[in-house]
C-alpha cells in the first residue's frame, strides 16, 4: 500500500542528501511525520500547501515503514497515516514533482 508525503523542494533535497526524512517543522511539533492516503493527498495539498509552488509528492511503501505507520483520527474524523520514525529513502516508491497543490490529483492520476 502506498501512502503520500508532500514536501517542499528544499525538504526533498535534504531527504535525498541524508537518505532519510526526519520530518518538517510541523511534523516535529506533532511528534510524527504527517502522510495521506491516495484519496486524501490532493485535499491535503490544497489545504496546507495552496500557496507553495512547486511541490514534491512522495509515494511511500507503507510496508517498508512497518509498525511505525499508525492510522489515526484527525480533527475532521478521517483516519490519516502517521509515521512515528524517520522515513528512509528506500521506502520511496515514486517521486512526483508538481507545479503546485492544484496539480497533485492530475499528477498522481497519471501515474499512481
């Protein structure tokens, strides 16, 4: 199963250089790496990254993350995948570079 993490290009560059992702400042505040399901990722992009351009959307192999992935209820009642460990580069199944949040659905629809 794939889950998705939205990053700014500078975050993706640091992830690639380090071979792992420790989380964004928001992730650190929350105590876990925020991710989305395929059905949630476009709405997440529009809600939290509407004014960010470009974006990098990573498709992560949830199985590669093992028990560090927990599906937890968000404030809207929906269940989201949260990762309670650094994300290794080896868990990245695909990288989608998009112009902005409005392009996420189209980019993933074409390839995931």
